[in-house]
């Protein structure tokens, strides 16, 4: 059995994505049980290697590993020998030499996990690489949409915000379009990548046009740490022109889901009334993050994202 990795949703088929979601749905029942312990990853070593900050992704991978009985460990760049000048490749090789079975990586450089994956025996999971992909985020988003709406095929999903810098949007575009959703993206022209339509989406420069009749309105964080100056005048003006408040939300369907990968900048991407309103499923996304990460790690150790043949 060769090793497989999860580097991005661009590489997965619709069948593989659906099998991950089905597996996550089954494993999710563990989160509601009083014991929260299963043996799917017993004896496996899982290492979280994070070069960027994280609350949701890192903690949910750690909890998911522990709920499935893996030996889980965390390392951050700020507390490691990276600070003494060790390269990414040498750090990854060092962790691999400790018999890691799964290496979960977040890095500011697009392509960092792709660089490491062929050099280590461990299965590599991309937990967010620069502006490229964040596959487990899109999988948990799709699980949340499927749970609430029954099927993803035929839904209109509007994704609003900083499209240019977002790895979440790229993974969602790959995943959602493979499962038959119609995806529109909206945001300032300065934060809209040229040629985004080639990925099979419609692009708009007003929120109203992007979210009209949407079944799902997903906001993206304004990534202040990746902004060059001058892409939008100020956070206040961004909210005035592109923030989703109760009035703008009315352009979407009355039962549209409000989603955000987090962390949210309150009063910037969404008003607090939208974040805390009845259409918001942001907390469900976080819960589903644990379920999806259990599923991905389990299927990686099985050697395939495809369903088992009977
Ligand atoms: N959505 C997401 O990746 O959140 P964290 O940065 O907190 O992991």
C-alpha cells in the first residue's frame, strides 16, 4: 500500500470528496458520545507542524487525533529549531525520522507541503499553504452545507471578500464545483484575481450581484497580514462597500446559510447581527472541522480516499 497525501482539492475526484464527507458524517457521532474514543488511529503518530498561527485547524487536528487514539504532538515554528536557522526540509526530515505517520503542515509559502511530501515517509496533510489551498477547511464547509441543505448539486454558493489572498476560496471552488454547485465570488476589483472565471465561477465587484438568490453566503477574512498597502482604503470603508449586514443579506434566499471559516473580523466581513443571527452556521463549521479531520486522517492511513469495494 503506497502512501497518499492530502495536498489540495484540485487533486481529488468528486467520488473521493463524497467518501471523505460520508466518513466524516459517520465519525461525527463520536463527538456526541460521552467517551469520545475510538481506535481508528491506534498506534499512529500524528505531528502538527505549524509555521503560521491557528486556533481552529490546529486544535481540531489535535483533538481529532486524540479522539481516534493516535499519539499526537504539536510543534510551532516559533518554539522550534526553525528559530536557529533550520530549513523547512530539514525540520520535516527530522520529524519523519521520529516515525511520524501523519505530518500536518501549515506554512505561509504556497507549495510548501508539496515540497515536503515526496521527501518523507509520513502522509502529508496541507493545513493551509500561503494563498494556495486549505483543503480540510473546504471539506468541513461542504459537510456543513450538505448537512443543512441535503445536497450540494445545484446550490448557488456566493463567496465574498478577499478572493485574491484566500486559500479557503480556492479549495472551496475546486470542491464545490466538482460536486455540482454554482459558485460566484464577490469583492473589490483589487482583491479579485485576474482570470478567476477560468476556475468555473462567476466574478462580481458588488456584494449584491454576487449574493442574489444565493443558498449559501460565505464570507472570507480580510487578511491584513497578507495585504500590500492600497488594495482597499480602510477597514471601515471595506465594511461600508463590501461587508454583509442584514440589508445586504436580504439579496440572498431567506433561508441562505451564513458561513465564515474564521477567525472573523467582526464588523468588517460581516456585521455582528449576521454573525450571531439565525442563519449563521459558523459554530457548526467548527464542529464539522473535527469530524472532517478525523475522516481525512483515517482514510489516509487506509491508503485511499475512495470507498472500499465490497
Ligand atoms: N479557518 C482557519 O483556518 O482558522 P485557523 O487559522 O484558526 O486555523
